[in-house]
């Protein structure tokens, strides 16, 4: 007698794939290539993300990466569309 393996649930598999695609979608922005005060539009929805905004109404900081006491990378999420954005190109402070 052969036993059939348990049938896969179609909807669950598709949902997991969609979530994996959403999670893997991350935009990278190099701050050295931005003119002005460091504000930039969200790559997906266009909401202006400004370093001067400390309210966390527009975006939330998810992770900071520091190397030798200097900020090297910042990962944030746009609160409007949920896009994850990786910021690079922070200016290093010259030693006095």
C-alpha cells in the first residue's frame, strides 16, 4: 500500500512567498550622493524623510551599525508604506 503525502495548503505557501519577497525588498541610499540637508524621498511612496524629524511619525529607525565609534549604516522603515531603507555614506569626523 502506498500512502499519499499530506496535501499542501495552496494559500499558505503563496502567502509565505509574498512575505519573503516583501521582507527582502530593501532600498539602499548613499547619503554622499544627496544634495542639500540630507532629506530624501522614500523610494517607493515619495514621502520626504528628513534627518531633522525626530518624532518617528514619518519613519522609524530599525537598526544602527557603528564601527570604531562612528555611524556607518542606518536601517529605517517608512511609516507610510512600510519600505525598508538602508542609509550609507555617513560623513566621518576628522580627528583633531
